[in-house]
C-alpha cells in the first residue's frame, strides 16, 4: 500500500471558518481522502494553522514549512508527497513579489526532492482568496487586496513549477472555492469536493502508471 504525506496549512489541518476549531476526521479533506483510499493508499496528515511554505514564520518552526517538512520526510518513506501550501506566504506582513514567491516554492520542491529522492511530488495550488470574505472576516489583519490579487496568479506559478520539476499538479480552483465567511478557509462541502478531486487524480495517475 502506497504511503501519502499530506503536508499543508490550516486548510489541510481542517480549520472551521465559523468557529476556528478543527473539522473532525470525517469532515476534513485529509480524513475523507483516507476513507476513499482504504486498501489503496495510507494517508499521513500534516497540516498546521498559519503555516507558511518558504517564509520564516515568526510563529515558530512548526509554522515554517521548509523548516518542519524535513522532520516528516525523515520519519517515514513516503511514495507520494502532497504539498498543499503557500497561501500564508501572501500575508501582508511578508509581501513577497510573485518572483520571490515562485523562487520560494521552488526551494521547497527542491528540498522535498533532495530528502525524498524516489517520492512523487504533487503540487496543490490553493483556491483563490475571496476579497469580500477577507475584508469582512477575522483575517483582514493578515491579508489585504494585494494578497487577494496575488492569489489569482498562483495557478500559473504552480503549474509552471510542476512542469519544470516533473511534479504532479492539482489546482483546487477546479474543485471548489473558499468560504465567503472568512475568504480563506473551506466549508464541509468543499472539503469533500477536495478529497474527491484528489482521489480521482491519485487513482487516475496510478492507473496511468500500470
């Protein structure tokens, strides 16, 4: 049975827009994906609230993707590594240019490949931010209009990096949208759609490799 690491931020962790709590295992997409993957794939959940991909996060090592990822990669041999991360690097405190964003994500991919030479990497592009939800929600102090504008450019960046480094590519914008409640996180229905979308991708890829 193939082992899959789902490495990401609060949307991988299962942050609930309404309460700030965590969706249960039967609701968050990693848990739903595991139920779909019974007898096919073994899922390891590795999401964390406020985790950045490549920017040094003042919240600590656990919230800094490139620093904590090696811990997971050294703990087990994963056949597939899903990198579902990057949106928090657009926070207004960090202000990366799109060029810096692309370079940072590329470094994360190269780190992953260096530590897990034989693993397949799937790069997951986050859904675009919702400006109205951001402005009216609790995360208006972290994201602004420029953050939202940059989030619309991410699909092109992720796809380009996936092609350049021979990674799988999944664009969550093709699966669902963020909740209008906070402009950043997902509803239970969206988590289900994400799990189904990834499962379809995983099984199709597996069949293509037979």
